[in-house]
């Protein structure tokens, strides 16, 4: 096996272990066992548990947030177009790894100062983003943070709650993945209605 394949195999094993156990409970030996390599090889490629965890977290955060940033800063699309694009891209991206939001936010809650610096939007001027300026133009009396929190909540929360909802006995959430994908069309409609209500 080439060095690059070995390194990737170890990283994938670490990702699985961290997702299963969380950072605190995971160990380098767990990662080595999962990858089918000896412990010294894991240390050779990644040096420490903290280092490999930060690499994985950075990739995870970029997967969650990096996919939508281009739409948030695009000056050539309307607010309505941005919402449609982001809703679809976000839901499609997270659907590939539905446990991702819970994992990322759980680890961020445990270690916000150290992991917060890995956010891809950490050094961006939030108020200068095109999507925020367009919202302020439409609803000047409302803090745009409310808009962003509502938008993120509508897209991310269903994935976090899916495990609970899918086990409810009344059957209303039996097709939770179908429900989540239906939100790609519904979220833009709901936000449009909220914006129009505030404008009027």
C-alpha cells in the first residue's frame, strides 16, 4: 500500500472512531486497530490524537459550511435565488453524511475556543456578505442574525433530530429522509413568506 493510501486509511479509521466515541473517549490505539496498522504508523503520519482530530474537524466544517459560502457571497444572485441554492446544496451535502452536524456541534460545544478557530467563516465579515446585505435591504428593522439562525435551523436541525423522530410510534416520521428532501422546496417558500410578512 502506498504512503498516501495508508495515510488516508488511517484518517478514515480515525473519522469513524471519533464519530462513534467522540474525541475524549477515542484513543490512538483505537484508530490503529480500526485501520489495521500498528500504533507507531499512526503516530508517524499524524503525531497526536489532537492533530488528526483537528484535520478531520476542519474537513467536516468545510463540508458543512464551505459548500454554501460561494452562494452567500455571490453578488450576482438575488436573495431568493441564494436561499433556493443553499437549501438544496446544504441538504444534499449533509444527506451524504447525516450524522455530521450532530458530531460537529457536539464537539464544538465541548471545546468551543479551540475548535471555533477552524470554522471556514471565522475570518469573514458577516455583515458584508451579499446574502446579509440583501436581507437588510428587504428587512432593515430586523437583525440579520435572526434570518441566519432560522435558515440554518431549518436545514440542519432535521438531521440532528432525525434519529429521534424516526423512532416515534405514530408513523408520521416513517419517511424522515423523504421529508428532509422535501424541505429543499419548502424552506425557500417559508422564508419568502416570512420576508413578505415583515416587509408588509
